[in-house]
C-alpha cells in the first residue's frame, strides 16, 4: 500500500512534491491505515555520468535522492523508485536495460525500498515469456546482489503472460495496460479485453476499471503472499468517476489483492476521497494474511446497458483467514439492479453443487462500507494541523495499523475491521441486495458456530 504520482501528476515530479505528500500521508492518517510506500514514477533523472551511473535531476531534486529517502524513512515511510527495462523510460528518460548492475547499486545507495520496472523501448526484446522473463530477471539479480531488500514491481502490462512467470522473480506484476479514470468506457487505446487472447499485443493506455477486472478474472488466483497481480494504481479522487464507482474500484482492488497505490494528488485530498481510501474494513480484506484473491463465480452479460453499451453483473467470492468469507456483488449495468447469491454459489470453490460444508452453516453478514468515516470528520481532519489531526483520529477511535497491524487486528477480530452487521444467511440460504448502478456491495461473512463438520486449516487459523 502506498502512493504513486503518475496517475494525477505524470512528469510533474519534484522533491517538494514527495515531501509535501509524505506530510499529508501522515497528517491525514493515511500512513496509519497502511499506506507506507511513496513511489516516484518516471521523469526524475538527468542522463548518466561518465561512469555510467544515473544522475538525479538536481533541479527537481535539489537535495538528491538519498536525502529524500532519509526524510521519508524518518516519517516511517518507504521510498519507491522507477525505471524501465528498456533503453529509455516511457517518457524518454535514460532506461536501465543493459545498465542493471549500475542502476541497482544507485537505488541501494540512495536507500530505495521499491522498484517499479517498466517496459518501454525494450529494443524488441519481447515476444515470448522466456525473452521477457530473462530481461526482467537481470534486474532482479542486480537488486539482490546489492543486499538491500527492495520490493520488485514489474510493469510490463501483462505482456508475454507475466502472470505465469512473475512470481519467480518479482513481488508484483501489472496485468494490463494503464488504467484511466473511467469505470467502464471502452477505448481503442485499450483494445485488449481478454487476457487469455494471445493475439492481444497492445495492452494500451486507457483501460477502464471494468476492462481490467475482466482481464484479470481468469488469473485472479495467481497472486499469493510474496507476489501479487497488480491491477495498476488507483484513480480514486481524480474526478472521472462517481462516488459509487470509486467505492467499487477500491473494493475490487482490495478483494482482488492488487497493490493499493493511491494515484491522486494528496495535496488536494478531498474529504470524500479520504473516506474511501481510509476504510479499514475494506483494507482488512486487502491485507488479509491468507492472501487469497476473490474469484468470480458468476458473470451475467446483457443486463441493462449503460451509455457505453456495457451492461453486466458479477458475483465474486473468496476465503479469508479465520474461516470468514468475502462476498462482492458488482453491478456494472446501466441501472440499479437486484443481485442474489446463494451459499452454494458463494462456496462454489469449496465444493461444487452445494457440497461445500459451509453451505450448511448459518452466516452473519457484515457490510464493509457500513462504517465509512463521516465526511464532516474527514474534513475536520484535513483542516487540522498534524497534532490536532492525530487527536481527532484518536477520538474517533479509527484503526491504526502502525500500532496494531492487520494480521494482529484480524486475529483479535477487532470490530473496526469487521464492518457493520446487517443480517444473516440461513443454512442453504441466499443473500439478496439492491445494488446501485455502477457500484458494488461488499461483505464479510462470518459463520455462526462452525467447527462442527468444517475444519479450518491450521494456516487459516493464524
Ligand atoms: C507506463 C506505465 C505507467 C507509468 C508510465 C510512465 O508504461 O504503465 O504506470 O509508469 O509508463 O511513463
């Protein structure tokens, strides 16, 4: 979890941007709900020196990268950096292809904790999984040789079936072309709609939330602790979607266990965006120690179409640590729709045709948006200075993951991570909800008194 400047600011990067953002992360409480990587994207360098080492642009970063890293570390944050496995980065700055050892050394010396590694200008070294794997592995080896732990985040847009080899060398891998700030609008610049289509050679740059979700569906289970499908940075707060659409986007990214990298300009953070991004009950799904993505159990096409001709509903479900289950009902149709899901369907992956033992249990249903922070409080926090904001957080008894991480909080079943109880599902029963157009309902299901026939695996017991 963290923040990256690209979606809202592109090449407009500077030392003051990173430092102001880090202050905002702390003051708004976002660091303490878990966002701790500050990731600088493209456009930060100024060529190479005579020895072949990347030079930071000292006009943009007058104190140099080491000082920026120190400053971030002092605030309990981690520093992410960007380069490309190509002769140039996508914005045509010096790339790291064939300079991997030098560049990994620079990153380690500067105190970098994370590398996003892009895919532009790769000199044609792609086209098969093996060629791409080998190109990305050179940097992995170079990073490891430095001895400094750095999260390695591949950004090759799902090309050459990254999900089949990413796990061997990286901690996350992008699954699609770049996201853009739209819920469902198809765009020619994101022509691939089906990740299993081998002829899909142009991952693109205008991929909607729905496009990315549909692409990742067949591979949702490829992420696991240590390596994750990356659905791209969040657009929450950038203005192109409604509140319901942003809630849906955030819920899906959390349930699919994508990295949660905020992509909005935090210097202008609105109260509405803060109350989406700081929801601990949804983040607890993302950070669940079992680390299993939801899987899609139903997709219905040709429901009422929206203005882009898109009209579908989807049901997603997945197991959580401690025997809980997450259920997500997605309405990507053009009008409000009633969606039902039976226990048989919700536990399909635990046994087909209703054979899963969970189907015979009774379940409590907790709405994960039920305790969203009140907007007036969020506004007060944003208007306050750092000390005052901290007080407001404490008074509100908001979840603080810096003090108690999600794993511990979940083990204790901290109420703030559970959502708001809104009902029950009887054994063999069905859950039904009215889901607004372009939105989701997302729930944590808790079994009442399981322990009879069903055995929770030791690993799941935490
Ligand atoms: C793209 C990448 C974006 C951003 C951009 C920078 O290839 O997918 O996330 O990093 O390059 O130029």
